[in-house]
C-alpha cells in the first residue's frame, strides 16, 4: 500500500539511482539506498487508510563519496511536498561495528517515520460459477 510512495519519495530526496527494499548482501553493494521497514501501524476509516511506518535507510559507500552531512543537505534541499509526511532522525549514523569496514566501506544509516494516507478500496467481487472450479473425487 505505501511501499511505492515511500520508495519514490526517498529516491527523489536522496538522488540514488537504485533504491530497494531487499536486505543488503554480504557484498555491501555501494551507492544503493536500502529501505528497511521496522514497524507499520495502520488503520482504515471511511474509505481511507492511514499508516505510520518506522524504518531506516542504509547506504554503503566509500568515505569520500558519502561525506557526513550528505543526508542533512539532501533533506534540506528537497521539495516540501516530498518530505512533508516524513520525519528523519538519527541522521548520518555511522555503524562502527559494520563488517563492511573490513573492506574500507562505510555503512551509514538514517532513521525515518513516514505518515501515509491513501484511498482504501479493496477489490470486491461476486462469486459466480465462472469464479469456481469443481473437482469430483472418489470417497475413501
């Protein structure tokens, strides 16, 4: 429900060519924005869905490519419409215990909360004979 909206917003705000919900691999793919969802609380009311999503973004990169202040600068420069439903915290957290450091790659994280709202119209379908398949089996 919210994943595409969140991905598009984060991609535009931070400018990474690749953004994914996949977990980072042991190869520490660099200059990719990994989105990690930690918690999603939602409710439906009067045909709308509201959700509060808590998570982190993770980026692996060489120190000279992703300097401290990069996340703050991109958040500050982003359009208000893009960042309005987002709250960022723990910005530019450098993971000192990251195994990527053994390969001289930094792991930087930034926490976020995303306040999502959208239309909620679940697909409603009538059951007809076209939707059903009957199979006869012999009893035991």
